[in-house]
């Protein structure tokens, strides 16, 4: 999904929720847009490159690969779900993340991009360990 789509939809949702939660709606935007920072972490760890533009171009390539984007994994979602019961900020962040993931899964489904991104840290680690044997 293009970053502008995540930014725009997150901004709309945060704007709507601003009516109910005030300035804390910024956490909806952060969860919905800035969560993609893990794409840049991926490039930093795998390519030792922190350039946003080169990372964006690399991710736009149409290649099948098993990428680990830490914030896009079920383990992180579960942790945030649990923490949401104890923190309004985490709850708002999670709402933005939920919107982000809906858009990502719609993009994956409509463009048939299955298998490009790991959905689970544990499953990804198991696949990596199996490849190294």
C-alpha cells in the first residue's frame, strides 16, 4: 500500500476521533501511518542503508520474498491488544494499526502479493532456521 494512502486514511480517522479524544487522536495517526517505520528498519538491518527513498524503491519492486516487518506481525498485535486494556494511548495506537493492517491485507489480496511479508515472527524464524539446515 502506498504511504500516502496510509497517511490520508489515518489522518481522516484521527480527525474523526479527535472529536471524542482530543489531542490523543495523534496516536491513531501514528499507529496507522508511522507504523511503516519497520520497513526502514528492515532496510537498515539487511542492507545497512537508512535512506527512506532507496528503501521505498526497494519495497516497490515486485519480487516474492519473506520480509519480516516487526510491527506487522501477529505477536506485536497481540501484545498491543493486551496493553490496550491498560492504556488509552496504546488503544488509540492500536486502532490506527488495525486500519493500517486492513488496508495492507486488502492490497495483498487484490494484488495477489501472498508470501511477501511474514505475518508471524515465530513462523518467520522457523522458516529461516529450516533454510539454514
